[in-house]
């Protein structure tokens, strides 16, 4: 008889915000470590489309929320009012 694996909800799966934060980190890394917020959001949207994932009008706000929620990975090198984002640590 085959074993069935039971998982708790969310186990071995990234949360939506963490997934977006990882996409932001990948985009920033590919762009040399920093870029304007709008460029990052456009690139994340393009990545999602290329993977066949839906892109809706709420994506912009969700990406900003992911950036802010994972502040251990990201910074605004020119200060809080800046629209420039930078990668300060890569996700594990």
C-alpha cells in the first residue's frame, strides 16, 4: 500500500507576497542591483506573463507591499521618498 503524504496548508509553498518578493529580488539582480520602482514592477509583470500567470491591476500594489514586507532584502538607497529600489540581500 502506498504512503500518502499529508501537508499542512502552506507547507513547502511560498506565500503570494514572498513569491512576489523573490521575483523583485531576481529582477533587481538582473538589473545590476537597483532600478526604478516602475521598471521593477513592469519586469515582474512580464515575468509572470511569461510563466503563464495572471497579471491584474492589483499587481502594482502587491509588488510594493512585497517590497515593504521583505525589507531585510530591499532598501531605498536614496531615502524614503525615492522611487529607486535596491537589493541588499538575496533570499535564501
